[in-house]
């Protein structure tokens, strides 16, 4: 089962390598990983999506908590949450396809952020499924390049992950 | 406020931390620090012959005293040579601080002479590590390193210090902090009261309870409390390899070590129990055998300071996270307040079963025809001569299991062995670390001709520092445990398990300035052992030739339950 774990870590050199190293060392899976500093400059927030049975997920959270640099973490998938991924996708857009690509982008609420005579670069945010769906709709043959940010997320309502 | 250079701050911080000994080896990146060591007397430096031995000395010291051991090594190969020792400490949760030199800050990443990414290389086997960025940070980093190493679940901490930071010409205000606060590190101070109450309820209801106690009891200074609890509940107690001594080995309630080479009685008791109280143990594969078949009728209460140890391999019914001492205190208090009573008839029946399982003794073996020495006899003789009161270190293999089985440890911190990592070469330096701190006590390193050669160069260190320990080399001229598995699983195809061209260990010991004694016949053993221990001011190396065909039994049968055992070469359960 897929899980999204959000982690507050000390903004120290080496902190990220301890977390990534833990996953490989203990044979856990990383599907996506995003990390950036927070409004508190001493902390970074990292979002990792992983999968495994409940025992594995329990071990992952316990082992992460053991790392000295990890301040706090939450498994977002345990509660209601919002998750988003950003995708930039370069699509062939010439001839009759050009209008079709634009239409599809509009349907998915994508924005065209760069244009040439033959190529559209589209920015799209949403859940993983939505981004996958867009690629499917456009058709693999038209896709020149894709870059995805990995999933980030936040709990709904009053619940916050902070010190 | 006093002004000190970075190098002097390193050494002063160690002194202010209360460190008595550092075990180390100098080199380019550490020359400033070694100069600072030369100019002070508070901390004694012991020069080893190989950096791995420095970490094992620190480890032996830590296991015997309960205080963190300290190793000091230079950059590059000095640092990489400590890796086995750090991993050994990590797997057995031993508090240790390893200070490594590093190339100057500005050269990190340039593949400079003797540069290695020590923080990176050691990352998976440390509790935490630091790369010091500024000389002013040294006292606080060292205080944090010691704090982390010895609190919570203990473990090794690496402090990597670039050479420029120890520059003797630059001085800074020195202040050693009493306390440090690490906001992301708060090990639990006590267990959950409600969970302990549930545990007490189960303990009172249990008909066939057993206590399974590990190294955490010793690390957590909870041996006395464990004895009190076992007495109060009248339950059998088994120890893991690392837990030996946590409960008195010659006590009636002790059923022997459990697991792969545990006693028939301990493994039967575990398998047939209806309640396991696990204390500071981690359901290691060398204990459980196949976890699917593990103790089918037992509910499990698991006390551990590390939540990640709970329900890792075997799911606990009642997890209790906390230091074993405070949890056991709470448990004892609740037990004394409870109005429930135990089922005495059921317990009496349980003890009848247990006593039937140990009818033949905990570890029976074939004594042989009197012409060939059995390795088990060596340990029995060691036990007899030292009156069960020695510090015993071991290396890894058959001799380690024989020592664990036949030396009955009645006190904690006396059995010093690499249980988790299984590090050959551990025993001699570990014994050195102990002998240095306990010069009046008997210290024996039980080893084999394979393991001893992995750090034999330390006999030279022993001469330099008058470390008059006894090396009990159980010499079967083969890598015995490997050979045993080859006998049992590979039709006795002895692939690289025998030691060709062994040295003459007696002459070798003599050339290092020690006493060597060779024992080849059973009747020579006891007098030789007595002689060795009567030579109080000499290191004695006993080279004892034993039966090369002996196996360690019992032995769990792979993929079976706990008490699926080989009891001898021909007999199984």
C-alpha cells in the first residue's frame, strides 16, 4: 500500500543522506522524494512516498524517528490530506495535433508555459493519477520529455506538522 | 575564560567528560591532537597496533564498565580500520565515541592524501555522526557525542575533525557544557503505566510464563530488578548470548541460554510457554529460528527502550517502550499492589515440565575416552580455576558458544562477546580494554586459532602496557563452526575451513615477551590452567589442542521451531 510520509528534519548537511541511506540500507522502497527548506530556516521538510505492508511502514516510521536529525514525522495517508505533484511535459504540437493538445491541456487545467512552432511545454499539477491520465490522453507517441516533482502533501483541516 | 587551540579543546573536552583512557593510533591529520595529548596528564592514551583493536578495546571497556569507550584514529586508513569495530558496537548497542582526523576543511572532496568520507562510510553503522565545522564547536560536539552514545539505546558516535580545526596556533575561548539539548532527540524516560498494568494482568494469569532477557538488561543496569521480578513471580528465566550474566547462571530458575545453540531446556520452555516476557532482547534470528513457527501458544510482552526493536520480527501483544530499569520498577510496584494471585498449581506443573527438560543437565556432552581433550572441558576448567568470577571475552565460532554454554556467569558485565556482528578478532583487544581498567581482576580471552590471528599483533600492546590477561586458545586446527556446518550441510566437504601452516603459538607468545603454555592431553589441562592464573604478573597464552571433530550442540534445525534441535551428531528431537 502506498504511503506518504512527511518529515521535518534539521537543516543540516548530511541529514538527507541519512534518510535516503536508511531506506536503501533497510531495503525500503522510495517511490518519490521531495525536499526543501521551510519557513523556519533551521528545518527542512521532506515528503517521501513509499509502499509496503503495515509492519514495514511501521518499521519505516520508527527507524526514521530514530535518526537524530529527524525532528518529527507524520504518515499523511493515515488521515485526510491533500496531495499534489507538479509535472512539466513537452509535447509535440504541430499540424492538426496542435489544437488537440491545447484542448486536452485545458480539460486537465494545465497551463502552456512555453511555446515553439512545433512544441508545447505544459505545466500540470494534481494527484499522481491525474498526471498519469494526462500522459495517457496525449498519447505516449507525442510526448518528448516529462519531468515530475514527486509528491508533496499536507493534512486537511487543523492538523499541522510543526515543532 | 581559558583560551585553547582546537587540538587542546579535543583533549580537554575528553578529560572534562571524565574519560580515563583513549585507545588510538596517530597519523598526519591528528598530529596537532597528539601534541595536545603529550602536554597533559588527565587522559591516558593507549597506543594499539591496529585501529580496529582500538575500537574493540573501547568496546570491551564499555561493556565491562557501562561507560562509553573512546577511540582516536587518523584520517583515511586509520578511519576505515575502525569500521568493523564501530559495526560491532552498533549491532550490540555499545556506547562508544570514535574521533577521527580528517583532511583540512578546504581540501575535503579533492581526494587528498589519506582522505576518506568517514561520516559517509560509517553512516549505516553509527547512532549519529558529526563533521566538526569550527573549532569553537568542539566542546559542544563532543558533549553531544557522549550524550547520544550513552542515552536511550546506546551506540557508537563518530566525530570527524578536519586538521585545520585543530590548528595549535589559533586559540578560542573554552567552555565545556554540562548539558546539551538536542530538540530532535528525546529518549523515553519511563514506560507507559497502562501498558505495564496490562502486562501485570497477563503475568498474573499466565500458566506457563517465561522471562526472555537480553543484553538490554545489562546495558540498562536492571539485573537486580530482573532477579527480584523472577523471584516474585517464580518464573523460569532464559538469557540471550548477550544477556548472559544479567540473571545468575547457576540459579535454579535459570534454564540456560536460548536460541540456535541454546539449551534444550530453554528452547523447550520458550516453545511451550503461554506468556513470554521479553526484556531488552530483540527476537534475533539466532534466537527465534523460523518466526512463523515461533512459540505458537505464547502471548508476548516486550520491554525495550527502542520502539523499532518491538514488533520488528515477532509481533508483540503488549509493547512497552522505556528504559528496562524504570519499567521493571514500575512493574514490581504494580505487582506488589495487585490483588490478583497466580495459579500456583499451574506454575507447579510448569516447573515439573521444565525440570524434566533439564534432567540431563543444561549442556550434556560426550566426555570422550580420556585420550583427547574436549573443548567443553577447557571452559569447565576455566570456570573452576577462576571460580566463575572472571571477565571472559570471546572471539567468534565454536569456542564462543562453548564459553557461553559452560561458563556460568553470575554477574552482569562479565561476559564480553560480539553477539550481533559476530566479529572474529574481537576477543583479545576487548580483554585488553578490560584488563587495563580492572588490573586486579582475572581476565580471560577465550579464542580459537582462527580468530586470534585476526588481531594477534595486539600481544605487543599487551607487553607495552603490562596487560596480564590470559589467552585461552582452543586450538582445533580448523575453523570449527564453518567445519561443523560443512559436516552437517555439505557432506563434510571442508572448503577452506582448516588452517594450514599454523604458527607455534607458544613460541609466538614468547617472542612477544609473554609466557606460552601448550596443553595436549586431558590430564595436563587443570594444572596448566592453574599455573596460568597463578602467574599474575604475566600474560599467559595457553595453546590448548582439542578434538577437531567436536560439534556445538544443541543446534536448532533450520526453518524449524525453537525446539527442533540436533542434540548430538546422531540424535535429534
